[in-house]
C-alpha cells in the first residue's frame, strides 16, 4: 500500500521527515500529465485548422468516439510535412511518432484517390497521372504536393521520371462527358497515350498544378489573416 500511494501521489514517505520544503513542492510526476494534455490539445487544434485539414460535408461522414459523434476531417498533406510545419510554428519540439500518435480518429489521412476526399479536380487529375506513372515502374509519390516538392528541389527529377515510360501509357483522368440522354457528367475517362504525348501531358500538368498550389496557399493565408483580425 505504501509503494502504491507513493506512485499515485509522487511523494516519497522517506522525504516527509526531511523538512517542509520537499513536501510543499509539487512532484514532477504530477506535472507531466498536465503538460502532455496541453501538448495534445495544441497538436489537435493544429490539425483541425482549415489550412491543414478540411471537414467532410456528408451526413454519414462522422466517427463515433466514446459516446459522441464527430464530423470527419481529412488532412490536406501527409503527416511528415505537417510535423515539419508544426515544429516551425511552435517552440515546443515533439517527436514524429508522438505527433502521429496524437492524431485523433476523426482526422483521416489523405490519399488523393477518390473524389470523396478532395473535390479539387486538379488534385485528382494530378493524382491519377501519378498513378499512371507508377505503373511504368517509376518510384514517384502518389501525393501530388509531395511530387511537386521533389520536382522543385531537383531540376532533373522530372526528366528522370519520363525516361522510365513505356511506349504506350494507360492514363485515367476526370473529364466532363456527354451521356446518351444529353446530360453532362464528370467521370473518369481511360485512354492509351504514346510516350511522347504523355510526357507533354505530365509537363503541362505539373506547371498548371504549381500555379494552383500557389493560389491555394495565398487563399489560406488570406483566410487566416481575416480570422486573426476579426
């Protein structure tokens, strides 16, 4: 019982007779849970920001945690770069494993595969193009933002990727088509493209996607400034 009380309270019974100063001091074991809880709330608030994740609008897009339902959110970037961004914005440094462990179940990872997670057609078409590049045995990330970072960091990266293409590439993309009843609907269109034509499509798509990402960053920055000033 004595050892159990020592662990729960953080006060050693042998220190009670040494003077009032050691008894009045708050033990370190009692201060750690409060500090960890503050760090956890700070990371969760960071992940819930509109520039780091977006909330799914669907009625069934909710997760049950304990006894309450929370609307599901999807991260706009992978956890590696979000951890770097968190360290640059705060003075408190935490490990990447701790950062990933704090992420709640209501905030899902992004995959850029279906339109259920991202309504931006440019992001989706870029992701589908990278998926086609992957089929040519090129080691490229499926995340469009991460692929753009590698292209900007290495000037010859895009040319190295294009050298791995086969003569015919199977390519999918979202496109608005006219149905038999005359109505237009956006759906995935598959096509077989030659190597040179696919290289041009990839180069043009990277340039267009770079402008799109810069515009999105400016919009999020403007929204953040408005929230701070209001």
